[in-house]
C-alpha cells in the first residue's frame, strides 16, 4: 500500500492543535484497515520523521438531524502520532 493511500489528511481541530503545541502530537485521518506499523512507515516516508508512538482510534458515526431529516456522520479511523522532541510537521504554509 502506498504511503499516500494510508494517510488521507491531517485533522485540524482545537484539541489537535492544543496537543500539537503541548505534547508534540499530530492527528491524521487514515485508511480503514491501516495498522500502526503502516502509519509509522507512511509518516517516515512522507515527512522523513521517525514517530515515537502511534495510537489508532475508530470514531463511530453520530446521528445528526436537520429539521425532519435524520442522518449520520461518516465513520473515521484516526491516528495520533507522537513526534520526537525537536521534530515538527508543518500543517500550514508559512
């Protein structure tokens, strides 16, 4: 599996930015079925950084309503990547 197929996109939320600043963690949406080793290899290949630790979380869909219509959000597989001290992944162009 290609590294670009494993990592879909970075997740940018208030919590992910707070963890990035405090604990040097970066959140990514990854392909369903991807494991920790595949995510670590993809990070190393794309960003040339060896991650210290990778955690994976399955986020289940939630029910949402808009008026009388009811639906669900998408299910997502999320990877939390802890980077070594001094290493950084720039998520925004500066």
